[in-house]
C-alpha cells in the first residue's frame, strides 16, 4: 500500500499558488493509517524515546499514535492561549509576519529523549520553533519526524543539527 495514494493535492489553498497536501483521506482509511504509522516508526528505529512532541494540530494525529507505540508520553505544542498552565513561548517567522508556539514549562524534563512529529516539513519555521521549545526544557531531540517533506522549500536547512526523517518527499 502506498500512503501517497491517500494524500490529496488542493490547489490554491490556503492562498493562490500553493498546493496544499491534504492528509484527511489518509486519516479516513484505517489501513492507510496503520501503514503510515509503520513507516514513521521505521524512521525512528530502535531509538529510546521518552516523549513525543506533536505540533498543533495535524501533528497530534500521528504524534499520539507514535507515543503509544513507543511507550512514551505525549506533549502538545499549541498556538498561543490554548494551554492552561505556565508555558514557554517561541516566536517564529511566517511568510508575512510572526507567530508563536507554546509548550507547558514542565512538559519535558532535562535529559529526556524527544521525538518531534508533524505532518509536513515545509519552510521549517514551525519545526525549528518546536525544537527551541524542547531545548528550553532541556530535552534531547532524537529526531524530527514528518509524514512528508516539501523539498524545494528547504525546511530541513533550519533543522541541520537534528536527524530529520520523512516518509514522503515532494
């Protein structure tokens, strides 16, 4: 089974000229979910993982599944104002401005081995902000793990000091 068959291209979303890679067809098929999870786990290999960090919101879907399979905890990284406890904040650049990600201050203990997961690596700003949040807590990033990577956007350039793995490359 090719999970690429379950990724739908949406032209001009969220704006003109962008081809959005939609994973909702993948999420609607239990066999595609199972296969994608297997492929993501293969990328992790035998690494010991203490926590999986999922980036809002599409990183939550497989992030929780990865955490369960890896016998690890799960940590959500969210947009501002969504987490109820004290947070670390990390700004990052968007194409036309700035945004912020947040993570609970006590979510990761110093020295814990962390897998960061999101659905797509595009420009790398969000993933880099997530890495910075994990480092603020003293976590050791084992891998930045994605369903897909959009190669021409060079997001992996912002993650040079980390192991970056994706199931699909476009």
